[in-house]
C-alpha cells in the first residue's frame, strides 16, 4: 500500500476504534437505542470508506499490474475481484 494511503487508512481506523468503544459504552450504559444505532451506523459507514480506500489502492497497484500481463496473474486478479464482489453482495 502506498505510504500516504496507508497513513490515511490507519488514521481512519484509529478514529473508528474510538467510535466503536463509544458504541460499546453506550450499550453497557443502556443508552437510548436510536442514539446507539446512529453511532453504530456511523462506524459502519466509516468502515465502508476504509474499504473503498483499500480497494482503490489495490486496483491502482496490484490489479493494474496484473492486468498488464496475460495468463495466471491476470486471471487470479479477476477471480479475486469477482469473489470479493460476490461476498459484498450478500
């Protein structure tokens, strides 16, 4: 992963970790369910953004390099992306 993207992903994950601890505390403290759900949804959206950053990096590096060639590496990159897509659609 490129150094700047890695730094950004790690920064976001640190923030998400703090939010997740807050959600845990809200559940422990029997906070209002809607408030807890709103925080949980914020964590999920933040994780989706992290996933997007990681996928973007993968597409622009590993996949791009694999598709420039022919054969096994190219086929593997396509297979991995298809598998990822299928898992995300569930």
